[in-house]
C-alpha cells in the first residue's frame, strides 16, 4: 500500500482498491472519500495505466492474457465469474441468468 491516495494525495484512511479500467484490472491506494465517490486516479498516460495493469498481474502471479480471459468471462450485471460460454463471444451467467457478449463487457468496464 502506498503512503498516499493515488487520486487526491490524502494520507489517512487509506486502503488498496481493485479497479476495472478500459485497459484491464489494477489496484491502487485510495482514501475513503475517493473510494466512496469513485474518484479514481488519473495515470497521466495510457502507458502508465497499462504498466499498472501489468504490475497487478505480476502481483497476482498471472499473465495479462490470463487476466483478460478471466475478466472477459465475468458477468457485468452481478460480477460473478460462474458463466457459461455459449460460443461466438456470448455468455450466460449461471448466478443471475444475464446474457452478455464479450464486447459488452469490454465496453462497459
């Protein structure tokens, strides 16, 4: 955990938050206020955001491809990873019954 909030620089009430971004899943240290208001950090460049995603994958011990595959199969409605691959990029959530396409997940995240 960093010594300050990645969004506002605050130094108290800090916690590590996992975030889903257009370039992948990453974690960052946020203060309670920024986490509650969803004031997420600005990475300054796409390369900085990608680097944070790669760092997160390394921390978890997975490759970027493995992380992308897991993210692709997660239900956007209830966030369950208990999904059924219907083929051609279509999935059905076994938990809530929602049907979605891979493209829907990538656009909404």
